[in-house]
C-alpha cells in the first residue's frame, strides 16, 4: 500500500530550509513540495526555479489558505512564526516551524493554545541540532548513573561572531525580529534540557558593548537591541546549580559546550564539525574521549519525524510545542531577570 501523500508548502526558504528541509522532505516517499512563498516575488521565483517547485505565491497568507497544501514549513525569522502558525492551523494545515519557536513567551503560548485547539493537526518546532549526534550516547551514560547525582551544569556558547563592529546589523541583533533570545542561549538550553532537570530559579546579567551597527539597506546606523553577552546562574529542580556563559564578542572563545558534573563523574560535550564526548570518574587521572558506537549515534530526522507523525506512525519527540515552550520560558526568565536585576522563579504562572 503506497504511503499517504503529503503536499508541503514552504514559507521562507532561507539557508536551513535549502540545506536541510527541502532535501529531507524530498527523501521521503509520498511527500511533495508543491508551493513556496519567500520574502519577495523575485526571491520566490528563484527558489521555485532552483528546486523545481511548481507553485509560487506572492504572500504567505495565500499559501496557507490554499486547499492543495496539507502541511506548511515555516522557515522565516521568528517574528512571523506565531502569526503564520496560527493562520496555518486555522486553515487545517499541519505545521513545522523553524526554531526559535517565537519572539517571546506570549507568542509561544499563543502557538501552543492554537495547537491544542487543533489537536488533530501535527505541530512541531525544529529542534536544536546540537546533541542530535551524541545525544543517545549521553542519555545512556546518564541512565547508567555514570556521573551519579547531577550537581552542576555548565553551558557555553562563546565565540566572536559579532566582534566586528563595522559589520552590518544582523537580524539576530534586532529584538523586533529575533525576540528575547540572546546568541545561542535558547538553542543550547534546549539541548541541556534533554539531559538535566528543569531550572526553578534564574539570575542573569547582560551587556551590550557596541550599541549601534550599520544598516546598509537604509544607509544609516541602527540600534543593537540584543545583548552581546549574557551570564546566567540557575537552580535546578534536583537542587543542582547551573552556569551559562554566552558571548558573541569573545576572541578565542570556548565555542559551544555542555558540562555535566555529578557526584561520581563528569561528562563534557563539545559541539563543532562533529560532536565529541569526554568522560571521567574520580578515580581517573584525566578525562578521556569516548567513541560513540553506531547504535548510539543519532541523526537529523526532523522531516521524517514530522511526516511520520502526520501519518500516525510515531509521535513528535523533537520538539512538540509543549517541549519548545520550556526553553521559551527560560529565555523569557533570563531577559526579565537581567532587566530587573533580580532572580526570577520558574515555571511562570500559566
């Protein structure tokens, strides 16, 4: 029996859509990408020609309303995720939206409410790619009590991607587009949540070292509205503690890492071209890198999971809207704590 046919429409065909989502959908039997709407009619036509997509729309509103589309992939900037998601669900479409979920917690809650209203439709947020490769192996170590009781977690996202202050304003530095997330904070916290208890208390500080950037398309300097760095201290549900350091202006920074320190041992994960896992017990003289066995090596299967959920073959695991809301609560708490100069308790009231 042939698989259930699924016709996908794309709103926003940026780099991740081209690199991952389009090839991912095209590798699944019975799935067809039938339509696209990009930022401008010209860019829409370019994408349609490049990927041989048969139908184009001048607006995302027209695309999500089309009866010839079963599911919508939202690859826009975060400022449109909530509006497009709610409209697509109201139009009877399954939704896969790019991360981050939304600009802020209020929008994320609106999306979750819309998904619950349309519980017959599949909704999914693209997960953090960090930890997909090594995640099953780290999970096995934790389940086997390798580190004992988790006492501390350290999350690092430290690089110099925004060190050049003469570079044009990036959309990630514009809160009207990217929202309250700072650098890699949300995406790395999402990864950490796969391995650690939730935080129940957050204390944060931020800094903005260069307040303006060139905005070339308008021939002027524009305000930077997202911090260059953030430091966060957390208290976990189990009584453990967390420490986060995010920076986009650190020369020779540590890159992206997560460290898990327990009563019996340590796990250190480094994210780069490949994911490296280092482990050690108190009796060891130093950390040692482990080889991840093939049976515990994860892969990117976002589009496969989305389609399988539509066909009723498996649930969405990475990430349903309720899971994504957890990291949205965290980034909101960090922003509120930094703004108020005081600790914030989690979870926020519903």
